C-alpha cells in the first residue's frame, strides 16, 4: 500500500465512522422509517450512497474505457431511490457496507502513481484520487451534514463539512481539487443562509473549476440565497 492510498483509506474510514455515529443516535423507528422522494428518510441516504459507491466500483473496472453515455444524474438518483424506497433498513445498510468495503479493498491496491494518474480514458478531466474522494468521502460527508440538519444539529453539520474541506485539501491541494472543495463548502454555507461566505468561497472556486459556474445556476443548494444581489453579482 502506498502512502497516499493509506491516507485515502483513513479518510474513507473516518467518513464511515461519522455515519455510524449519526445513525447510532437515531431512534430505531426513525432509522428504519420510509421516506418520500421529496423528503428522504435516513435509510434513503444509505441506498443513495450505495448507488454512487457502486458507480465508483464500475469506474475501477473500466479505467481503460471512455466514459459511457448515461442518463442525467438526477434521473439515475430517482431510479435508485425507487429501487430502495420500500426495502428494509437492514438491507440498505448491508448494501452500503458491502460496496464501501469493496472500495476500501481496491484503494489498498493502488499505488501513489495510480491515484495521481491523469491519463485514464474513463477519467478525462481528473485523477483517480479525486474521483474516489468525490464519490466515497465528500459525497458521504455532504449527505451526513444534510441528515444532521434534519435532526436539528446544525453545529455538527457545519463542523463535519469544515473538517472535510480541511482534510481534502491537506490530502490533495491541487487547484482542481481545491476548486470543487471550496464549491462544496460554499453549498454548505448557502444551506445555512450565509450568503456572504458562500459568495466568498465561490469567487475562489470558480477560477479553478469554471465548469461549476453553469452548474451552480441550477444547483438547488443555492436556492436559499439565489436571489440575493451579492449572489447574482457572481454572474455579472
């Protein structure tokens, strides 16, 4: 195992530990309840995380192939939701755990060179390590923060996202990773209603990831602040 794969594995395990902590706090009735597409229950997050972890496993298996043509991620997310919506909590949790363990085992086999490789046909715009971080670390932390907010623990939601940003940038300070990390943190501040900090972070993120400018115009994380003049000024 290379040094970077060991560090990456530690980050993934930290996200899983945070998930275990969050779910352990839930009363059984709340942990096992069904939600709706419009308002996800805790078990719905597990099915969603499993879907994107399996997507990462598919990337591992096809690094030498070009990216496939897929339906928009919103469509795939809803299809997966429908697949899991009536399934019991134990099954959702078991599937999440299974795909996570497979990712962790695969990460252990990767060299530092593999993780930083920029020529995999499947990943024309990034490195393997950035793809792993996005699918199995920051994605998990983002949804855990959403769950904490649903539980009324805004302070915990804020802390885990700030900590995650610090951890990602310590692991990979490259401009591209910095751009998406600051963008994700801007999303967190926007959800809290802190438009000034969200705008400040987006002004740092966009030069490194200009592809996120158009995406941000449709990103529902910014709905709470979208009409504020200082947010609109980003696009003028």
